[in-house]
C-alpha cells in the first residue's frame, strides 16, 4: 500500500529552552512523510520556492519518499519562526511568512491518484476537499486541521470531516471546534459528524481514540526532556497512518497499535530539533520503544474478590 | 492489616459549573478514609468542633471506619469555601476558616499505634513527623502534602520525605518542590531524597509511579463529565494505599494495581459532590471499573517485523 500526503513544507526557525535553530527543515507534510516512511511508501504533494535547499529533498528521497509531487515555484519557501518557553505544549508563533505557500494549489501527479490511503495534513479545508475530488476512491482518508480553520472556515471544515474516515485534532482544537470542555464529549461529538474514528492528541499526556467500539486511552511516553516539540503532531500522524497503511486493515486492535506507533514516533521526534532524531532511527529502535510503552503502561487484573 | 490516617476533616462549600453545595462533608482524612474503607480497616485521627453534625460521624462508622481518634473540641469545625470554573483541574479557594484545625495536634489512641500502614494526609510536615515518632514502626508510611508547606516549611518537608516509603504529590507540587519542569525529572529527583516509591498525580491525565523498577504511567479514566473534583487526590490515595494494605505486599505489580485502584476511586468521586457517589459504591462496581480501565488502555504487541 502507499500514502498520498498533501501539506506544508517549511523552513523553521525555532527557539526552545534547550537551544535555537535557524531555517531547519519542517512543515506538516515533511514531518508526516518522514515518520510514515518507516512503515510504508509515501508520495508527497507540496510546494517550495527556488531557495529550497536540494539537501532537504535528497534527505526525503533517501528514505524512499516520492518527491515528484513537490512543486518548485518562483519565490521563497514558507518560513515559520516560533518559540517555546517552559510549557513546551504551547508554541508561540513569532512570525509566519507564507511566501509560495500562500497560493498553494495542490497538483496531484497521475500516478499518485490510486493511493490506498490519503493524509490531508493541515491546509485550508477547501483545498483538502479539492484533493479528495481529484483522486480515485481511497480505502482510507485521514485529515488534520488547525485552530485558524476552525475560526475562519468552520463550514468547509465540517463538510470535510463528514467525508473522512479519521479526523485527528489536538485537545485545544477539539474543544474549540465542538465547544465542549470535556475531551470525551468532544470526541463523541466529532464521531457524530461522520468519521468512523476520531483521534484527540493531548501532547505530553498521550492521546485518545474514539470509535463505535468505545474509547482507547493511550498513555504518554515518559520522556525526561523534550528538546523541541515542533512537528510532534504530524510525526504522530505519520506513525499512526503509516502503521495502518502497512497492515492494510482497519479494526480496533490495529488502530490501537497504530496509536502507540504514532506516540513512539512523536516521542523520538521531540528528542532533537527538526528531523535530527528521526534521521538516525530504524525499525528496530521503533519496535523497542513500542515494547517499552507496553512495559510502562502494563498492569494486571485486580487481586480483589467479592 | 489496617491503616492509621491523620489529616483534616472539613465542612466544604463548593461551587462548580454543575451546581453548588453548602457545608458538605470533606477534608483529606475523610476522603482518604472513606475510599480506603472499601479495601481494608481504617482508623482516623483528626479534629472537629462541637458543631460537627453527628450524621457525618455515623456515615464514617457505617463503613466500619474507627472514629475514636476524631477529637471533638470547643469551637467550630474547619471550613473550606472553593470554586471551580471550566478548568476543573484548578480549585479557586474563596475562603479557609481553620477554626479548631488551627491548633490541631494529633493524639494517637494506644490501639492505633500498631497499624501496619500509616497515611499522613496533608497537614504541617512537622506534625506529620511527630505522628511517626509516636507510633510503633509500621510496614509502610505514605505521605501527601500541599504547595503551602513547600513554600513555608520546605526543610521539615524534606526531612519527612526522607523518612517515608511513598511520597504522593500532584504535578504542580512536584514541579514546585523539585524546581524541575519535567515531571519525569521531578519524580526521579524525589526518589533520590529517600522514598522507595513516588507517585505524581496528573488530575484528568492519570498518574505516574516512580521506583527502582522504572516508571509506570497510569492512564486517565475517560469520564464524560467531572461534577466536582474536590477530594479526588485523597480519594486516589485511599484506593491506592487501601489496596496495598489489603494485599499486604509491596512489589512493583501490586503498586501498579494499586495505582489503578486509586484512579478508579477518584473517577467515581468526581461524579458527584462530597461523598455522594462513594456512598452508593460497592466492591463489585470497583472491580468492574478496574476492568474497564484495562479495556480502555489495552493494546497488543506491534505487528512489525524487521
């Protein structure tokens, strides 16, 4: 199987309590693709400017990612400048220069149109809907979004959510979108809008999966230090969707395993800036951390009798 | 086995988005004892004024709790007036009237001095140390605290922590006490101060257990609505310590089970004001919710091969 991903490609300048990096590779499609590439084939659609360093494209290709769908146009690549203080759950955006991303209109190469799985990373929900109209019917459509679209394009977003199989949001987005303080109510409300599954990411606190089978509460991975949380959500999505596409089955147990794979990938990603930690990963390390997750969260039946 | 608990007994007036209650039964020793009473024998030490309603003492006795150690003195019972807004993790204290609790000096009845387990609920760490000096050497000593003592009695608190087997704190207390932003670093730091185990409660996000065996990350119970979080931490401690005392063994697997029992008890407690929800509980309901916890958080090994 393979995944078509449509989203942003960026050059990020990031400051955290642990250091500062300028113009490093970032963007939702980038983090997603790199993470998913450990599990399955990935085809990327995005846009960069003529200033986009060739080494970044080479890095993606080296993981077998199909970069044919990355359009190179006149102008500069999307830049994001952000900072994290001690509460590493919340990024403070210092500047966003959309540049060529401002007029991004996804062009899907013909041989991308038959992918079994589609991941619509965070872009304008109108464009996400447009991508769905351009491709052959996939087995699985997963989408992400952000607070901006909830605030300015809620109708389009509602239409999109009714057409996808899995919606992924973080906790604050789910609360804002559904106007429910309780994440459990928010997840149940999102399911009622059409998707078969809903994932709510809780940053360092793990993630929740909602479906007709009930709720799965994935624990957090107990990391001592988070160096840079940028891209953690997209890296989670890459592990989650990548695992499902690799196994080519959609059932409750597979989705639970996929949630852990997503959490494993995100836990690696935050250990260094940009894709630095992911660059040195292999499947063996991923499986080891998955098993650690099981150890961290395992408990037996109670020794209580009536 | 049995537990000696020393702590506060209060009349709480509470407002949450779901309602308002005046002068209902509360206090750290109360919530702890009621919760622990589902697992083992409990002996309470505390103080109330002559205005303390007899029905409250009767309620505790009806669960088999030994209330002989509750001193009744001239004056009024401790009152706490608090409010929760939509972020139910943080209580806003509107007023604290210590009344008879201001001069509380724990008196331990002779037949309480041989309890196998001692729970030092949140009181002045100097008094907590004093209790330890008054009793025969117990099998297990567990203590709780609060931000006030971290701020004004840090030395006493450090001395206490070096003498207990298990220290329980919530996330903000652990961060404040250790001056570590990372809860994982905070837990490891607390272990180095002497206790064999450290528990960090994360409110709606579950709880962490630290020991030489590593870390256990207990998931949150996915409750749709939290009506009143008052006493959740002490109710957690009651289930946690109650389970350990019942099984009369201290090993990693038992402590993990105890963490889930604590989480189960806290999840019931927040479903209504004061002890209302706990009043209608029985061991059968506790076991059922424990099994639900397992279902909510279970996942299989990954289907990944190298």
